[in-house]
């Protein structure tokens, strides 16, 4: 009887214990969820850490005082590649939102959501007016038809009533579509945090275009000025031999001067550098009057600017030679067809080299090739261990140099260049110098150059940077003229082919790199691996892949059910015994 009573009691105990275990597990799960929601723990298990934000990004987001709202115009009916880009952008934005303590919020918007064509075009014009770049995408359907749609792979950053556009698609035509997509994802963190850092800063850095030596006019650099105004206060400044006049600027741009510098202005620039100032030099040692080409020919003449000794002291020499390159930008030429009609066609022009950006430097990584005009080349000189020299742009492997004076005629465009005559390779055209520099006026008497008795001369600079580009036209945008009206055209865009080169990206990156005190530019060095399916293997093993994907999940579910049933039966059988 005792034994029977014990047997009768056991099942009740088992049921009670089961309920207690269930309640305990539920309470533990709820408690764990509450505690986990209070903790900011995120694990990035990817090999290239694509979901991990960098230290500089965290520092910028930690300093945010107000909320940031992002309008991402990458939604709606899009090709698969843009859908992948949207997914990656969303994942990174989620990381930004968490790292900022929920101060960053975003919304994906379909720019083509309007049902009426007139409203859609109005929305497109609004986005273009705000600075977003449109892309005309062609797609094909299964029936053999095709369609076109405009896509705006960019976003608008809203902060305290300020709107700034961010275009994050890297449209490098020399890369495959998959590689362009990967490059866009690699650079997205930098593009976004650079903009947020600028608009959230308590003070805006100042950049000046130097005047007084027949530099490019405001309309000739209007497009790059507009691009830089998203990050800086852009000014124009005349030196006039006044020491300290440049000290309020974080960087200065010397854009294609055509008159030589006097010693007073050179001293002002020199001492600006000694005080830690940054300079972007763009100039040619050979002058070419391109307007004369309209009459069929022109002459390239050596025209020094009296800054050769200054740059030589800092560590570079711009050679007075004109680059000819087989890989070049075309120019429009009038040709006569068989029916005696004139037609304008693009013809390669070896005096317009198509320059290669260095993939080893964050300034030039993943940008389009840069278009040059009558470019010179650079030699690095000196062995000062305190100065680091990095090549940013170089020519192709089929280059040659011609020395002035040289006659340039349009008839040269009719001659197919012989590759065997272009024996020079990868000549430097743009170089970055960083470190501490020695003054050109060290151990020289300068009393005749400075009238200010309070002037304090420095012979050794603070750690600083400068970039020398042996092509002054690289920063000049074309101008459309209609009567007295002048409209600047996009920098780097070929008017004949509509091809967009990397001039603007290169120059904006140059200035951002020069004034970068937070290390944000290093984010452009981020590298992710492109992992693609083996299309041949997928095609050959299509049946096996489909079979595995259909049957394997069912088998796993059935196996899990059998194991659970076996475990449960075994557990309760033991309890009853």
C-alpha cells in the first residue's frame, strides 16, 4: 500500500516540478531580455568588420548636442544592386543610431512615389537643386523590353535647420558594378560622418583662394567653391605682402597663377606654412594659350612663377615639360563625312592625360581617374627625414615629355600615336608632403621684405601638410556663356561625352585631408572583400543546390522533432520509475 501511494504521488510531483521549471525559465528569460535591453552590446562577426564603426566616428557622435535627421532617397522599384546598397546603408545607419544614443534618426524615401509625371519631375528638380546627383538606370524585363528610371543614391542631412547633401555612390567607370557597390559601402561611413562632423561643429573652418597673381577667377572655380562650402567658409584673399593675413585660414588654395610671386608674398606664404598652415598648390610651369588652338595651333612656352626655389626647399620640383599620354581625354573635332557634311566627333588628345589616382592613399582611393590639361610632372627632391612624400596622381604607363618651346597643332589629333615612342611610365603629377619644413628664408636677411617691427620670423614649421599639383587647369570648371550670362558647369564633366571624371572628388578630398585634425580621412582606407558566387559552379550544380535548399531544412526539422520526442519520452519514463 505504501508503495502504491508513493507511485500515485510521483506523477503529481513531476507535474508540479515541470510547472515550476516553466515558470522559472519564463521569469529568467524576461529578466534577461530586460537587462539586455539596457546594455549596448553589439557583436560584429564579419571578417572585415563591416558593421563596426571607427574610433573617430564614435568621437564625433559622442559630441552631438542635437538630433540629426537623415532623408535617404534610395527606395522604391530599383535594380537588385541598388537594393543591396540600400540594405547595407540601412545596416550602417542602424549602427550610427545606436552609437549616437538615438540622436540620429533616418527615413527611406522613394523619390518617384508621385503618381503624376509632373509631380515626379518637380521632385527630381528639387533633389537636384539640393545637390543630390541623379543616375539614369536602364533595366530589361523578361519579355525583352526595357525601361529607364532615375535613382538618387544619396541622402540629406538635417541638423538645426541646416540641410547638406551626401552622394555616396562611387561611380568609378573603371570598376565592375559589384566593385562600385562595394566601394560605395566602404566609403559611406566617411561621407556621412564627415558631413555630420562639419555641421555639428561649434565653429566652421575657413578656406581661402589666394588672389593677386592672376589666379583663376571666382566663376572659373565656382563649382569647387560650391562643393567646399558644404564643409568650410570659403573666401578669397589678396596677400599684398602683409604678414599674418592668411593665419585665420585653415588652408589656402593657390589656383593656377599666371603672374610671378614677388618675394614679399612668398615670405607671407612661407611663414603661414611655418605656423602650421596648409596649402594646395595648383600651377603649371609651361603656359599654353588654348584659345589660339581655335585657329589651328598654339605654342607652349616656359613661364616660371618665382616659386620654384620655395617648393624645392620644401621637397619637390615641378618640371617645365608637357606630358603627352596615350591614355587621354578626347576633344571635339569637326570632320567631313562622305556626304560633305561637317560633324563633331570626339578625338583623343594626347595633351589631356587621364591620370591614375593612387589606391594606397585615402585621399585618392576609389575615385574616378582625373582629367588633366597640358600637365607637367613632379620630381621629389631632398632627403629630409622629417618630410614624408606621397604620390597622389600619376600618368599611365605610356607617356612621354616634350620641352618648351613647342608648337602644338590640331593636326596632331589626326596622327595615331606610336606606343613605342611613349617610353615614360607613371610620372608623378600630384604629391602630398607632410611633416616639418624649413623656411626658404632661413639664414637670409628679410628686413627689406617686412616693415612690421613686431614680426616674428620662424625658421622651422609646426607639423603640417601641403599638396602640389602640376596642373592648374585641374580645378577650373567650364563656363557656359549666353550673351552676358555666365553659368559654371560641373567640374570634371566632359561637355562632349558627359563623362564625369574624378577632379571634384580629388580636390575636395585634398582640402578635407589638409585640415583633418580628427583622423576622419583614414576612414577612406577601409577595405572590404568582394565575395561573389562562382557563376559557373552555380550553373553546373543547379539541381543539387535546389535539392539541398528544399530538402535539407525539412530533414533538419524532422530530425529535431524526433530528438525532442525521444528526450521527452526518456525523461518522463525515468521520473515515473
